């Protein structure tokens, strides 16, 4: 993957359930792992507010829409929702270009609506996490308007301004993640400003203490409004080399048609960590969590984000996990081992608003629903905190634009036709089988795919074998089973090319998870005597495979892509 392309753009682009408990979602009685912080036992759920639920018929989701779905989220088993930016914004990058950090964009509602949402969510035992766009603002933010007005303006040094080269070319060769040079010439003052993303997203100068103070105050503002933390946008990119040295060029071109580049001088500079420690200090005053958009390339880099004394980001998302671009037991085994090796609390994600939906990334076109369950069973039973993406729980698929004129995402506009952008994974939540999937009474801002007729909340709520019901059951287990809450991760049958199997072991009990990642039936046998467990004492907790229900660990037959989860004891 090219270094300057921030997002993991992974171009891709029945069974019955045996449950040992009757299903009614009561996740609010967690197994209470000793010594855990609230965010370790929480399941996070990303809401893209434009696309979640529209309360006023303008075709764009809003805060009241989110509030109207709290019952759904609570019954699903979600503990915290991360709302992508809903601050006032010109919407060049759909909210990631913020023009006022301390308000709500009128298209989403008001600050009073936000306060109301926080209160209502609290009653549902759901916390709200905001998205903190920390690296850059909108070019319409008053700070930038002042900054660009003259070389001597009060905010001039809040952004990165430089002279061009003698021949008038940009100060260096850095490339924007949105395509083209990362520098834009501004004729008013005759200098270039730096923008890692779109030209409308100028980078803040984090070497200026006034920037740090203003931005830290933003977090204090929202803590006072009851938020429980932030997801830190583009947090790798806060600092740039003061000498602005050219980045090394790599062979080939990226999806935007630019040369591949190693972002040696503008990505993950050591200075990031000083800011993160101080930002964490502010978060700790409010028992808040920092979730990181951390694009790392190694266990060592991921480990650094936790902080040498666990004093930086509590939940750095592990996107290396998402680089596994096909179902592969060995590849996932390796990534899990890597996350475990950091010594930190892992954060697993299989999809978000910047990458093609997991349903299409891993689906084989024939067993997609089954594979969606398999993926869920994996990342919701691993040790760590999962971050779900809205719609994943009903098997939403990508609905990529077919024509360039339909593309809304600025990256898709530049990248077309090679890269169609991110609209496909941001389509309206599918609530029911009606014309606009119950998302809006108006015209949705992005079209709903035909698959919404079958893959929607209403239909799947009535189908015991649906992806949604499977998620509900998994989330219930995730919260209530002591070994899943608190157990170690122990990899099993590590040479198996087809089946990913592991134990979550807690004191004298354990949960065995067996995931057939192949299209063939697999016959498995587990001897857990070395781990001190007996095969005779297996009790099926959740499975999608009828033959697996016997509970005999020495003779499990798993159908293609089947899931088997069992409690074992001594
Ligand atoms: C990462 C966000 O997830 C993405 O959607 C956005 O375009 C960039 N950061 C810029 O803020």
C-alpha cells in the first residue's frame, strides 16, 4: 500500500444457532473483569451521522435520528458510540473539515440536541465519543481565515506556511493523501500552506503552544458536555520535519496516480508522543478514553502509541488487522499474535467509513452471510475492545458509484476510475425493506443498494438465523462470559491452514473458538489436556454448524465457514 494513502483502501472490491441461553439482550450485567477500565469491557460502534437515521426528511441523518435508535443500539449490545464529526463544517470532506470545534452543524441539529442525546444515551447505558479532528481544520475556520490574511496576523503561525522554491515550485515533494502536492500557494501572502488532506484542510502547526492550548480546550469543552472520550483523527500526522526534507520516492504509483512515497518526514514523528501524553492527562481528568486512528506498520509502532507508561492512547486501533485482505487462518493468526505481542490492550476493527465494507472484502459471493458471521465471531471473541461499523451487523455491502458524476467523496473524484472513493461504504443504514430502507422520508444523500430489501434491521430481527441475531448473541456472550471478558488468548492448532482456533482462558474455565475459514468441511480434533481442560466437558455456546453441537472436542466437523464456540472446563 502506498504510504501517502492513509486509508486501508482494500479494493475488492443455513445454519441454525445452538444457544445455551435464551435470547433477550441484557448485556448491562457484564462479568466485571477485575481491574478493567470501562473502555476495556465496552463494545464501540461507529456512527456516520449523515447516514444513520434522518429525523427531518432532508435526506441526511441527524442527532435526533441517532437518539431515536438508542433502543436498537442498546438491544444490540453496544456500550459506546463514536460519532464521526458533526461540528459546523463546509462538508468538503463530510465533516473532517471543521470550521467551529465547539458547536454542532445545523444539518445535524443543535448543541441542545447534542446534550439531549448524551442524556438519553446515558439512560441507555451508552456513552458518546466524539471525533477529534486534531491534525487540520477547515480553510474556513476563523483561525485559518486570520492566518491567511497577512504574514503578520495573530494566527499566522497556527498553520504551516513556507516560501516556495526559487523557481516557484512547492517547498518540497510531499504528496497529499487526497492526491497531488501537499502544498497550496496562496496569492494573498505569496506563500504556500501545507495540507496533508484536501486543500480545504490546512494542517495545524502543533509546534505552536497556542494551538495545543486551543485544541486541548476543545476537548475540555466537550467533556463538560458529557462526552466520554475522543477518536483522534489522523493522529499520526500532527508533526512535520522542521527542515521540510523531501520524502524518499518509492517505485510505482498510488491509486491517485501519484508516485509512491515513504512519508519519512511527515508521518509519526516522535514529537507526536509528547502531545499525546499531555492530551491523555486532560482526558484522565474526566475518566475519558482516547481511541486512535493509528495506521502503524509494525508491532513496535503500535506499542509506542500506548505510551511507555500506558500514558498515551488507551485504544489505538490496529489497522494492520485490516490489511489481511482475504479469509486466511494463518494471516489472521499472525496479526492476532502481533497485536498480543505489544503488551497493550488490543483494539480490533474490521471496517469503517474509509474502507470497503467487510461484507464485500471477505465475502466470496456465495457464502457472504456466513462469512460475515465468521468475521464477527472472530473479532468479538478476541481479547480486546472491538469497534464496530454501523450496518456491519446486518451485512451491509458496498454500493459504489457507477458514474463519476455521482461521486460525492473528494477522494473518489480525484481517484476515478481507478479508485471510486468511499461513498460505497457510507450509504444509509438499512432499517427496513421500504424504498429508502427506512432511513429517510426524503431523498437519501447516497443511494440505498438493492440488497437493503433483504439485509435490514426489521427483516433480520424476525429471522433467528440472520447476521443481526448472530451479532446480538455474540455481543451478549462478549459481555457476560468471564473468559471472553478477561481471559488470555491462547492460539491452538497453529499449523492449520484452514481453521483459526484459540482459547480464551480464565482461571479454571475457558472458551474455545473454532472458525473454519475455508469453503470445505473441516474435521477437527482438540486435545486440551495440556491446557488442563477436558474434551468431555465442552458445552456449546454458539455455533453455526449443526454437526458441531455434539460438544465432543475430539470430533468436530465444521461446515464451510462455520463457527463453533464452546465453554470448556476442568
Ligand atoms: C481520516 C478520516 O477517517 C477520513 O474520513 C478523513 O478523510 C481524513 N482522516 C481526514 O480528516
